[in-house]
C-alpha cells in the first residue's frame, strides 16, 4: 500500500536519511560505483517503495525477498526490478539517495556504524516506504557484505515511536524467558542510539510461509489448529487468571491511556463511553496478547508460526483478543470490507471464533465489545485519525458500536 501522495515516499526517505546520518549532507543524484552510502530509490523517486543499497547483489536479493507474499502486480514489479538489478550499470546509474560520507563530522554518529557495532559485523541498511500514519517509523533491513539478511532494526524517531520501540524491546525480552513449542518470535540483538533516535536490532525470522488464506476450508484445518496453538501459547505464557471486568488491570490501563489523549473533547467522549465498564462484575479469563496479530505480521510453517512486530504486546487482557483482532483486520485490510460492517461481523461471529478458547457465547460477545474499545482508544491516543484513512476514523465505526453494545450489556446486568 502506497502513501496517498506518491511524493511522500521521497520526502519520508530523505527525512529518514537525515535522521540516521545527522551530521551528513543528503541529496538525490546518481549512485556511482564507489559510494558506500547510496541507495536506489525503487522504482523511481516520484514513487518510492523501497530504498535499497546501490549495490547489485544487495538490491537483487532484497527485491527477490520482498516480492514473496505480495499481490500479483507488486510481485511482478519487484521481480522485474530484481532482473534489472543484475544488469551492470543499472543500479549504479539509477536515481539514488546519497549521503555524503565526506561531509560527516563524526562517522560513529551514524546508523550503519552504530548498528554494525551492535550486531558484531559491518552491515548495509535498507528500508521500505509504508503508508503515512501516526506511528510510521523506519524499519531497517540489515544485510552483510555478502547480501545476507541478518536482522532488522526498528527506529524510534519521535515520542510515540520511541515508546513503541522501547515496548517491543521489553516484550521480546519478556518472551525470551519462555519456551514456546509453536510460536516463533525474533530475539533482541541489541539497542543503541544515534542522537535522539533509538535503534532496536532484532533477529530475522522466516516470513516466507503459509498465509491466512491457506487456513481456509478443510485443507486449512491443520494450519488453523497450529495458529490457535500459537495464540494459546502466547496468551497463557504469563499465566491466566479470572478478573471482574470493572476492576480489571486491563480497564485501569485503558482509563490511563484515555487520560493521555491531548484533545479534551475526544478525551471526555472516550471517558463517558467506557464509564459503564466500571459497573460490570462479569468475570473473564485474562492473559497476554500480541496486540496487532494481523495478516501482515505472521507466517505459518509446517510446525510453527512466526510472528513479528511486538510493539503492542500486553499482559492482563481478555483471552481471545488476538483472535478478534486478526478477524477484524483481515476483513478490513484483505477483504476490503468497510470498517463499520467488519466490526459488526466480528462482533456477531465472536461466538464461533472464540469457542476454541472455551469461552461461552455470551462471554465471547463481551470480549468482542472490549476489543473494540481497546482498538478505539489506541487509534485515538496515537492520533491515527490524522492519517485520513477510513480504518483510523474509529469514532465513526468501532466506538459507536462498542458504546451501544456496552449500554445494552450494562442494562441487562442490572
């Protein structure tokens, strides 16, 4: 998915370079064969999707890897780019983002040098350009001189993304203390800083597996079971306990997040919407969740499920949140269902979806309502509405539905 304004890709990439190489000058030009810090703006500066090292082996390898799992048009474009990259002179003479190494006052005050020290060998970095959103941050792919990917680095470039990078580091360190049979997650290689930018280096995991569509029908039964096993391992890793919703740690955390909303009108609206939750004495099982288990963040293998992007990981949430989140995100992002309709469907179908969790039909509907509140608060706290996408406008789909269902639930329990 490209930014709404194609020119944003060049602006974003230039900003990334100036952040990661703060003492260097940055310009767009021809890569040339001898420059170390030069990146091919693929496919073109007017429509940047990938920012690749201007070296034939690296550009070819990254394009090949990036083509896997993409939609047909994007996959074909990247495969064609990989073929072009093999031709001598193409990468070297393509429009490139150039960081002038000779103008850098301190070579160690740069991302590639800092990350090389963290991972223990010299690395080249590249990154993709994603859609504009409040929590957009550079995710750097780390490649050796032999063009082998050895990991990734998340870059916290502002207050929000620094918090998220720190949370992911904490999540992965917590998960590393547990032995998982099915769930596979990255491990932390190290953390470092380039001025105000926090860099978290993590290992790479195999993302080239079966996708969500491979879990459909009878043929996908084994993969569905594997997916549920992975979610269950995660949910129970820190233990499961019964909590009353109105006095739960989850609700206390939700209310603290609402207090951090800078827009006072939105803050008051959210506070009023969640107030009835305090009256609920219903008890549910609480455990851990990934926080953003969606089609783009996992791959299913023969006996394991690889899951990445752990910045939203939390403990003490109602069991079943990950299942609800995956269903909702799949409907919106993969099936192109309008968010309002997707939320209604996720709510109505929660009974069947959460049955494998041994959650009753009545409790399943409650879990779905709580999940919609969680998503609503997250999007508003992060100011996702500034990005302008329909899915970010939760005040017109997730929040009204959750509020209406909560009022009915509170009335029924009086």
